[in-house]
């Protein structure tokens, strides 16, 4: 498709779409603007009008990743926010599901230093925690939060789930990633351990 067939916004999104595919298939290190231009049939100058360099495009891909993660977590928890255990389990299942289905994108998202310096990326990463905050805040409102500290509780849950996701992504627990039933058991056990330690039954 030639550049004349793209509207400005369409090319922008097409570049992000193709970058996502390239990263998932080859890893973030393989992201290449020349290859992207060739793949979607536009000139390199056309690409640079949207993204001045590879890192700018990578940041936008990471931002989209956090937006998708946020939506996955929101959908997973929308009917269980009043049940802290079910909420934690839903968070863990959705988070780990995202990490395993979009491994290379997730790896890039969580390793980018720009997450702390680029405002849009920073905000997108912070918003991803909102569904979990809703669950913990509801537990506090109902006097079911042991330490009464919402932010600390969210950090503990997030760190634990993230740690398990990283182990699975790095294939440190191959028997778990290869067995849906084992994966489900790990998620269940993790949710139970967090709930017993952080919430009042």
C-alpha cells in the first residue's frame, strides 16, 4: 500500500500495529523502522514524520500495551470488586494471561526506563493499577484490610503477581506454563496466600 492510500492517523496506527507484531515475533531488539516501512509499503521519510526514531515508536507500543493490560484487568474485575479474594484471583489471572500472550511486549513494557520519564507512558502504567486499587479500597471501606494501608497492600499484591508472571515468561516454571491446570493451581494458591496475609476473611 502506498503512502497516498494512508490518511495521517491511519499510518500512525498502522506503524504501531506492525511494530507490535514485529516485537512479538522477534523481540524488542529487532524493532526496525526500515523494515516497518517496507512491510507496510511506505517510504522511510513517511515513518520518520510519525516517529523520529525507534525508541519513540517503542514507547508508543509500550503505552498501548499498558492500555491493553488495563482493559484486561478492568474487564476481569468488573463483577468481583466487592469480593477481595475473587478480585485478587481475577487480577492475577488477567495479568499473567497478558504476560504469557504478549510476552515480548510485556518484557519491553516493564523494562523501559522511559516509563518514569515519559508522561504519557508513566500515566498509562499507573492507570493499570486502578482495578486493583478499587478492590483494595473496597476492602478497606468494609474494614477487611489488615494493615489499613491501601497503597502498601496494592504494591505487595502487584509485586507478587508480577514476580510470578516474570518467572513464567522466562520459562523458569516450564511445567506450569505447559499445563493449564497447573497454571490455574498456581494462580489460586497465590491469590489465597495474598488474601490470607492481607485481608480479614
